[in-house]
């Protein structure tokens, strides 16, 4: 693990807890006794679910049913009324939730700032799902944001790491066209609060463009 090197901090993932509106889930506490999916076992999404539920005084034992399923399958089970809610970790505007919002009435469950603070891990920051990100979501939703990192290792040559960094930042428009979350990648945040060292090749690029 000491050979890991960062190319860039990219866009944040947002924890998005979505429920069938008919299930009456308006807060984290309302998840008690409900059927929920939390992502594939030991995936980043599922580890996030454990951290958030623990901070909110909840555990899987409080739920009527817990499924360990990826995005699309979770959404299909909500559509079929076999699940009440799902917790997903991704960039905003994810296709599976857009699809669900277009199919049925849903609501987003807020993760308040005091719960985020109780996670006691600097990787978890207060985030906001901005209003109108999804159909029918007319208000901002407070949640958790976790920065994604583009990670390499020390044996990758400085030149390759430099070119990778340079090409990414010179083509952000193309990346943003491919996925809306990429619009949040910026030089201003690329080197902030990194838990592991920058690759020297990436560092060279940031110094060239006065971003470091």
C-alpha cells in the first residue's frame, strides 16, 4: 500500500438514499423495519452504508430485510414493490435513480450534518444533492460526499503519469459530455486533502499550470 500514488482527486460520490414515496421513509430513523438494498457486499457503497447507519444509531438488524445488490437490480426491486429503499454511492444524476424517478414517486432521505460528523472520518464530508437533480426532487437534500481518487503506483513512469494527468485536464469538456459527474473535476480540488502522496509525474503537471 505504500506504493500507491494519486494522479488526481476527481469528482465526489454522493450517498443517495432513495425510497418509494408510499413507504413513508422520510428520515434515517424511518428505515427501521423497512426493506433496503445497500450495494454489493464489502463494496464501497456497502461500507458507506455501514458507516452511516452506525453513526445514526442503526444497524442491519433494525431492517426488515437487507439486500446486497448493485444499482440496477436495487431499482428494479423497488419498482416491483419488493424493496422500500436503496442506498447508492455515485456521482449525481446517476441513470438508475433517474430511471426510478421517471417511473414512480420517490423521496430522498436526508443524512444530516450531525450524523456525518459522528462518522468521525475526514473522508466523509457534508454534501448536497442539489434541487432538480432528479425528476420530482424540488429541494436540496443534505447528504454525505466522498471524494473519488484516480490512483496509480510508484512504478508507473513519471512521463506516463504526467501525460495521463495532462490529457485528463485538457479534455474535461469531453469527459463531462460522457458523464455529468465529470463536470465536477477541477484543478482547484485535484490536489486537496489527499490521503496518499501525489505521483511525481502528476505533480509536475500541477506545478506547470500553477495548481500546486
